[in-house]
C-alpha cells in the first residue's frame, strides 16, 4: 500500500517560499497530477516527496512511514524525469537492469524482470542498442522500463513527455495511462500541460506561486473552477472571463447583457463561460459584437470577439461561415455561466 500524505509541508529558502503549507492525501493506486505554470512549486513538491530536497516544515508519509529523514533510495519509489538520465555506455538491457544491481536484487531474478519491463513498454527488440541509437520516444520508454523494473510502491514522474514531439507525446501519454492501469501503483506526475493533466489524472492539484489553488477530478476543475486562475489555466481555449456588473440577476458589460442569473450578489463581478457553452442567436443576443478572428479547427470553428475589453472565444459548427468584422449575436445559457469575485478571483456561483 502506498498512500502518500503531505501534512503542512513547506519549502523555504532564505528569502523565498517555494511551497507554502501543502496539505494532501494521495490514495493508494491514485494517479495524481501536479499542474501549474513554471515556478509554481510542483517540482519542489515532487523532489521533497522523493527525498531530493529537504522539507523546511511539515511531514511526508509514504504508507505508514514518516519519510522526512529517509534517503531517496529507502523510500520505495521510482522516478522518471524529462531528461531520461540513461547511461550512454550501457545497452538498453543494462540500463533497465541497473536498478536491480544497485539494490542487490538476487541475480537470478534479473533477466525475467528486465524482459517483463521491456515488454511492457515495447522495447524488447531494442535491448542490445545503446541510448545514442534510439529515438527520443524510445529513450523515454527505457527510462520508464527502468522505473518499472524495480516494482516500487509509487512512481514520481516530472514532465516525462516534454522532450518529445507532439505526436510522440500523445502516444507515450497513452502508454503511461495504460501502464498505470496495469501496474496499479500510486503515481505523482508533474506537468505544466493541462491536456496531460486532464487526460491522465484521477485528481489534479492546480498550483500557483507555491499554493494549492484547487484539488479535484479533471471534470470538477473543468466544470467548477475554484477561482479565475484555475478557470484561465484549464481548457483549450481557457474559460472566457469578462469583467462587468451584476444587479438583480442581470450581468452587464460592454457588448454583453445576460439575464436570469441566480445570485443575490450585486456589484462588480467577472462572468465566466466556456467557448462550447455559447450558441449563435437570432435577432437579439446576450453578446453582440464584431468578429475579431475566425479559426478553423477541423472538427469545429472558433470565432472570437472583443467583449468588455477581453477576447472571447465561441465554438461554432465547422461549416459556420463568417468574416472578420461581421457583427454576430451570441447567447449563453444562464446555467453555463460562472461568476467570480472581481477582487479576490474566487468563485461566487
Ligand atoms: P518548472 O515547471 O519551471 O520546473 P516548477 O513549478 O516545477 O517550475 P519549482 O522548480 O518547484 O517550480 O520552483 C518553485 C520556485 O522555487 C521557483 O520560483 C524557483 O525559482 C524557486 N526555487 C527553486 N529552487 C530554489 C533554490 N535552491 N533557491 C531559491 N529558490 C528556488
């Protein structure tokens, strides 16, 4: 069993807080993704769990052991990094076998375990090659096999796909998801890519400036972002966020008026809605503005307009025809609208 628990964990350097009072219980077998922009503290959090970075304050538990003072090698976890960290003068076979040697696993187990791990990542045809003779995707699979061969209780993965091209990233991502399904090991995965987070995670932790902004399933953070930071970080395109004024259930702003919102709040607010939750209107629309740009996506078309100073994206059918400058009218169902406090950014509705 490898539940991982972080209790009031902080990391401070002389005059900088990298991670600020991080609290989280990660369930056994869970796939947890730490997501956030560069510098938000996700790698530092992961390195503290791995034992590569001291904890300034708080406790880290793996299973029923407090591991704050344990060496990385004694924590029963395997790590996979963005730079594959392979030994260039060893073959693929020797690279995968290496952790077994270091940990003095009985010799007679080595061959079967190396073969099983390399099969899992479809590397069994490349075992005699050296890393220089492999593609980036193959190298990352060697790194995965080397992590798997140890049969650890948990995997820690730090941006393992970021050196791969777009196509390989998608296929290796699928492979990681499938491996998790097969191996059923607790996995903590760091990324700044919200699509990786959405596709891989059981739960996502969204971080900013060392602080947890929200913890939830991918759909929870997509459908009910806790604040404007999460709303603007999740989704492609991000949620439309429009500043305006709320009075008696009516939101108004430049080029926009939405009636029938169920809130008692009056005053300045930010209205949020997703591109796919808007529909083209007839004679009158809640939004009425000239098109700023039209982008063909293949399966749909994205149009954008300037509303209350913000660029707003609307997803329309792929055969929708419109030109830059055409005035369009758009409606948003009140139930698809989110309201955020304008000063704190926190969700109101
Ligand atoms: P990235 O995606 O760029 O790797 P990250 O979210 O993983 O970013 P961290 O590497 O965890 O971010 O860094 C968090 C913050 O802590 C950053 O602002 C970084 O500059 C700072 N930091 C990291 N190491 C040190 C250090 N040794 N001394 C001082 N500040 C540090």
